């Protein structure tokens, strides 16, 4: 029986998941999909995700792959998984790919979006999908800081404490390259930060956004922000921004 | 102690409510707000809503009023209620109004919005806030039908069965006036129907939308739609569209 390599593109509402990565007792996206795949393939299936999203973080197009000898068509996997999975995970696309495709290792770039509101009171229908931030008054100052982030930097200052596991296996340390960062107004008091890079450290986007909020609060200057970035010291950066505002938007191969 | 009349503008996520109207055993928006008002005012408070939304229907700006002798400022009510209420109800505005203001009786017009998607697969982060409809391919045909709805009509064909209670107290029967109906594309396969009228029968918007879906499915023609409207017979119209797509958007006084 020939071994096949199947690529999934999936979207999920992270609100009720303890993140992507399987855990023995918590509800996770990887855990749910692996469970349904095992039912369909009649045996254990290891699903490789392009990255890990944390609890509460959403995905519009996560990519994952798995190997199987099961004779189920791509359309069969798509329809089968969507009928077995709960409504907060949807399989958008299924393709059979070359044996050497690996969702994480083959990824060339990822794009995240971070949605936030500076309103006094947030609409309840948005509360799970945008962060409500207080005191952020200077969006222009936040935009002025963004070019500092673009390029190749050691992002230790924005890396989750105690997370040096996967990030260090390839010898890159905390050095990552951001290719584009922009901050646009969507509505009255609603904004979206878009950040595209070749790789991200754990909680890097949320730690950058949290520090940008301090710029927007006029607590720290552009010069302060640059010093924080250069310092390679997590203690200097701002708080981690709330998970609910973060969406994994796209992965390029 | 002078009797005051307090007007609230409130937004809610209807996903986890059995609608607006108080019920002995179910979780309702009116029930939740009345409970918190009773705590603040130290005695029972009757809250009058501008209308009733059904289970699962959302509101961006519902209006309600209540009478009290409590000496709590408008800002006090706003802050107090928002700290006592769960996150799926937010009080956007509190004003003291004239004694003769009544949220339902004084209302001049209401606007609803209905969001739907014709995508093959819906993003999970939208599943509670737009309806996913199958087979709807002809948006242009739906738009062509809308002018038939504008004006003064007997909307019996679109009235929920067995709902002739409040609608009939003022002698209007099922006659209502729609002032504007439009259907716009928001994204790739995402649409919003906006409907503004002086009054609505129970489930009228969702029954109109459900029948419009049949137009979009090319099951019924413009002429058929007109016959359904004229017939004053609920049995001829389409299925009630899902609650999750419906938002009470605005009430004019």
C-alpha cells in the first residue's frame, strides 16, 4: 500500500480550544482533527501543523499534513472531516502533495492579523474576535514604529518566556525576518495590524502588539521601542496582547 | 420620590439567549437586565423593550426604558449594569427621558440587517453571525424582487404562525410599511440585506429572507414572489431563515 501525503487547509474559531497542539486532557485543534482522521483511516494518524496557535487564537487558513495509506479521495477527506468535526473547525481544502512536503518545514512565510478596538464599549458580537484595549489614543505613533520591526532581527524581547524548544532546533536562535507590518483603520475605532514574516517565535505577534499598545498609550516613544527591540530582553517589552484578536491568516509555500 | 424614566441603548450577542422577552426558566436579555436593575434599584423593575428579538437574534442597538425612583445617575446605571451583566450584553447609552417616552410605542422606525454567505464552507469565526445558505446562485434576482416589498402591505404571508398577540392590539392587523430594502455584496460570497420599516410582525424579516433565498435558488420567480406577498397566506412563503444572520441594527424615535 503506497504511502500518501495529504495537505489540509483548515480554519478554526480558537475560542473554545486550548490552542493547536495536542494535549492529553485539553480540547485542541490538532487533537480533534487527529481523532477524526483516526476514525476515517482506521488507525492512528500524526498531523503536522505549520505552527502552533495558542489558546483562543483563531485561524483563517492553517495548513497541516499527514501520511496515510488509506484509500480515501481528497474530496472524501474534506466531506468526511467536515461532517465529523464540530462547527468550530472547518476543512477548507484537501490536496495530495509530494512526499517531501511538510507543513512546518516547507513554509516560506506566514501572515497574521491582529484586530483591536479602542472603543469605550465593545459590541458583544465582536468580543471573541477583536481585542478591546484601553488608553490607546495615538495610532499614528504606533504606525511610525512599524518600520523598525521589518527586516532580520533577534526578537528575544518579544519571545514568550520559557519557550526555547522548537525555535532553537534549527540554529536560528531568536533571529527571524519580518517582511511587512502595517496597521490600518477598519472602522470608527476598529483597527487591524497585519504582520508577515518567514517565521515567528512563540507569542511574538501578541508581545509585539502589546508593546505597540504602550506606544499608542504614549507611555513609550519610538526610541524606547527601538531600545526594547535591540535589548533582547523580554522583561522590557509590554504585556502580551489578548489572544482573541489574533488570526493566523495565510501561509505561503 | 420623583418617578424617573430611563432609556437604555443596548447591544447583545443573541447566541446564548432564548430571545429578548423574559421567560420563567430560560435565559433572556430582558430577564438578565431586569435582574441586574432590581439589584441596583433594590426592588423590581419592569423593562420595556422596543420589540422582541427571537432566540439567536443579535442586536447592535436595542432600545428599552424603565421607571424608577432610584437616585442613580445615568453614568452610574451604565457603569453598574456593564459591571454586573455578562459580556454578551453591553449597555451602550443611558439617558433620562420624558415621562411619556415608551421604547415600543414611541418607536418611529426600525432597521434590521441580515447577513448571509453563499460559500461552500463558512469560516468558523463567522458561524454565529451570518447564515450559511446553500443553492443561492442568483443574487440579482433577489435584488429585483425587493421593490415589491417597499410600501404599505398586509404581510400576513410572512408572519409567524400563531403570533397574533401584540401585533393586533393597535388595530393594524398585519399591515406594516417598509420604507427601504436593499441587498449588498460585502465580500466574495458574503451579503447583507438591510430592511427599514415602521413596524415588523413576528419573524417577518426572517420569513421574507427565507422566501428571497428561494428566489436566489431560482425556485420561484418575481411574479411568484408577488403572488405570495398578495396571498396573505403563510403557507405559501419559504422557510424561516436562520436566526444567527439577523441583527437589530437601529431604532428611530
